[in-house]
């Protein structure tokens, strides 16, 4: 299953964006899916994750501001980002957590989010 992120853009601090991650196949084939982000010179970090049938997990830096959800009918996972801060500026990606851990994941272009102060 291929995953493609979209929905990024430019926003002022305090604003909101909703990212979408569309799967080429059924989301039911992925037990553990997450949003990641990366800035130049830094390692990619997990931002929010969702297990099949489980509760979401969030990085401390985004708790209370970001929300991950999915629409199985549309094979799409979303990341609602509220109260954005300049430090949220990054390229955002979605991927299968297990494949990432096994170093088997391929990364698409991601979607760029820029938050200005």
C-alpha cells in the first residue's frame, strides 16, 4: 500500500491546517500508521500514531494541539493541526510504523508546512 501526504501550506502562528494521507489500498492492511515530520539537519520524528482499533498517541510537543483520525471508507488518515507554532515547520509524512521500524518503509515527497511567527 502506497501512502501520499497532502494538505500542507503556509500559515501564521496560531492557525490551523489539516493534512491528508491517502492510501492506494485499504487502510485495514496497516495495523499501525503514523504521521512523521522532518526539518533539514534533523532526524525524522514521530508526531502522531494510530493503531488499528486503538487509541492515538502523540509526541509531547503536539499533545493537545494535533489530532490524528482516519476515514476507512476513503482510505485516508488525517492530521488536524491547531494552534500551530513556528517550531511545527517541517515536511510531514505518513507511513506504516512497523515498516519504518524494520527499515522497509519508502518515503514519498511529504507535504511541507510552514508556520510564520
